């Protein structure tokens, strides 16, 4: 009887399955995943990231950042901290967007270029009336260029645009006053010849060019001052 019991116990032990293969497979899976992780780490260290499954197409750049003559002449200035988007509420589109976008900015923020245009007119008229050798003429030149710089400072959204608009406005006011004074003295359209018209055109380009340079410089000073102020605030020791 004892021998039969031992034989039955031996058969039960030999027949019971031992999951050796499944353990080996789990070890192989873990080894493969670790090897894949090490391979990816080596690729990342060399700067060779693995190729994605699907190539993501490049997004189309925003329409306002596209090139063009106006975009090159009056580019978008870097945003200032704690300032809203200058084009918030503008929904224009189409081939005339570069024009309507800049007209929208000028209409929305009138003070920088209108006030600066009046200052440029006063300085321009003084420089023409007294000349560069006179103290008043020299002072008028400083007032004119300082007004154009102020247009770029306060018109930080498009400094060159606001500076150029201020220069053109100053020239328009001065030309209107001069023509009005000649008209009161009896001068008509026949009085002004081609030479006078050409001189007016050159003066218009002169004021527009000064406005462009002054506006650019004013915008540069505004961004530089903002950056220096931010650096000074970051360097201040915190009070405990």
C-alpha cells in the first residue's frame, strides 16, 4: 500500500505542468523593451530622434506675417509686455489686407501720429522760415525730428508707419498753409509751374523719409527702455 501511494504521488508530480516557457517569454519581452529604450536614448543623445509614424504637415503661416512691400516697409514690431494685441477686433481679409490693416491701426490710434504731425509741421515751418543757421530754425529742426521720434515711441505697434504718417501730415499742413497764403494774394493754379510741383514732391519725400527714420528710432528706444526696465525689476532683491 505504501508503494502504491508513493507511485501515485510521483505521477502527480510528473504530470503537473511547469510554466517555464511563459516566464522565459516575459523576461525576453522586458529585455526587448529595455533595449529599445536604450536605443532611443542613444539616438536622442546624438540628436537623431526616431522618425515619427506620420509626418505632420507644416502649418500655413499667419496671413499678417506674409511678405510684401508694405510688410517690408512697415513691419510688425515685437509685442510689448502687458500690452493688448494691436489688431484685436480687426477681421479684414483679401488682397487689400496690407492696406486696410495699416489704415485700421492709424484710425484706432490717432494721437501718436496726429499730435506728432502737428509738431513736425511747426518744426518744419520754423526751419524753412528761419533757416538752419538761425537759432529758431535749428530749434525747429529739433522739434520736427523729436516729434517724429515721439510718433514711433507712442506708436509702438508700427513705429515706422506712425512716423511716416506724422511726417506726411506735417508736410500736408505746411503745404496747405503756404498755398492758402498764396491764394489770398491772388495766385492761381497757373502761378505754380512744373518746377514748383517737383519741389513740393521732393519736400514730401523728405518729410516722409524723416518720419520713417524717426519712427524707427522711437520704436527702438521704446523696446530698449522696456527691456532695461524688465531687467532692473528682475535684479531687484526681494524683501523678506
